[in-house]
C-alpha cells in the first residue's frame, strides 16, 4: 500500500532517510533509491554517477551524485554497507529515476554493516511536519 502526502507517494514497508532516500531490506541486503519527493523536486534527472561495487559507504555519506537540469548533488546512503551492485540501466537511462523511483529506478544494493542500529535512525512512516518543512525549504506548495 502507498501513502500519499500531498502529491508525494511513500510506499509502506520501506525505511526513509531525511536525505530523501528509501531503503528496502531484501534477504539481508538493502536496496536503496530516491523517494518520490526527491524525484519531483529534482526535476528531470539527466545523469547519475555511483561509487563502484565493493566500495564501502557510511550512512549519510555519498553513494554517488546525480545531475538534473537544476543542479548536481549528492545521493547520501541511508545505511552503511558495501556496495554489491548498482543499477546499470541508470547509466544509459537516468530518466528511469523519474519514471519509477521505487521500482526499476532503484539505485544500489548494499550489504549492510550495522543494520539494526542504523534502521533506528530511519523513518518507517513519514513525519508529516518534517515533510512540510522540507516542502517549504524547497519552495514546494502543499497540495490539498
């Protein structure tokens, strides 16, 4: 089931970071991607560069960067882990992040290092007051 906050979708069963990424636990591994909010405020995503597999990334540190028509910015990992795989389709079709950010537009698959502790720092449900602050910060209008 997906919850709607204004015009932003947040599927249930995922963990969310305050850096606008989601994390999904799959057989002890963690798949990560951009939230609908990140996708919409970014505009058209033109390219994405990710750290290579076998590299370790810490929670809140840069997993890679993405470039849009508006800016170039970091993609901050929602959890610490070793990169097992990156979504290779994104190299030639970064727009998939705009089209299906919770499905085929996933970013990386990680082998977590400190999952139980770090999950406590993520949201299982979106904090609506925080999201309103983020909307205001990025100049997004609240939808009825």
